[in-house]
């Protein structure tokens, strides 16, 4: 089965040319012209990676990603002409995993897609959420927080649970948590996290780490504004403290 990519772009020319290029590269592509069509396609076909424009007619790309995230952990790469740093951060806050600006180089986009697919495969959180956790990392079960409703990281299953309920993380959030937890108590710099979680380093912009840490905290911390699990070590980076 060919790897499946969904392309959401309301520009017919870009969508068609990108679809043809991806197919030549060995992908199976679903092209969508609007967000509603794309949401239906995600439900019907569960793509491995999504390529999403921000400036769409009707529902914009930011809203699409926010609506996608509660039920779909697949990586999202934004492909947009919007270059402002505020737009980039807003897209990442909405739930995107990576960001490429138009006009774009196809080889760079393909490299980003390969990195996202490697990340998704090693996280083990797509499809049946099973299999090898990848990268030679621990495949055990780690209790991160033993207070009310224990928070458990199950690396082999690619899952995080709070008590009996699963905490739905994106691929990138899961990889970030797993890096911090292997083992807990280490301080990891933003640059190290970029290299280990994002592979290619996202233009070397370390703010992508801060955005994803904030997103992760909203899902695993009792009070994200006063985090006790993923803590900031000023001037150095981040550390996971088991409780």
C-alpha cells in the first residue's frame, strides 16, 4: 500500500501540480479544495500525513487544523504563502507539526514529508497504535504522575493514559513526551529536542519546541499555567519531573 497524503489547497493549479509530483514520488494522494471536503476525506480514508494551506475559502486552515486535532493524530505540514512569524506560531498552536512557505522547493517538501512519516512510524500512534516504538528506545510502561488518576506512558503501544482514559496526543506531542521521559529528570535543550523530535530542525527555529511544550502541557498537566511535570529550566531547556 502506497503512503497516503491528503493535500488541502483551494488553488486548483497548486493542488493538481502537487498531487502529480507526490504521485511521481510514490505517494497515494487525496486532493481537497475546501476544509469540509478534507474533514470528510480524513474520516473516510485516514491519511498518514496532511499538507494544508492556510488561506482557504470558507473555513480557513487554522480552523481546519483545530477541528481535525481532537480525532486525528496524523502529522500536519502547513504549506502557505503567509510568512509572518505570528502566522507560523498560530498554525503550530492550532496543531500543525511543520510549516513550509510558498513558493516552495519540492525536494525540501519531500524531505519534510519523509521526516514526518519517520516520526509517525517511530511514535507508533497511527493506525492501530501498535508495533515497535522505534529508535531503539524503551518499550516499557512508565508512570509519570501517580496522583489522582495516574498518568501512564506506554511506549510500545504509542499511548498515554490518565487513569482509564486515553490522552490523545499528536505524533509530535507523543515524540516530545517520549524524549523527555527517556529517562525522566534530564534537562534537554531546545536544540537537542529539535534534532531528536523534528529530525531536520525546522529552520533551526527553537520556538517550535516552546509551542509544542505548551500544547503538551494543556493535555497532561493538572494546571498548565503552573506546570509540575514538564518544567522549564531557565536558560537550559526542559525537564520531565515524575510525580
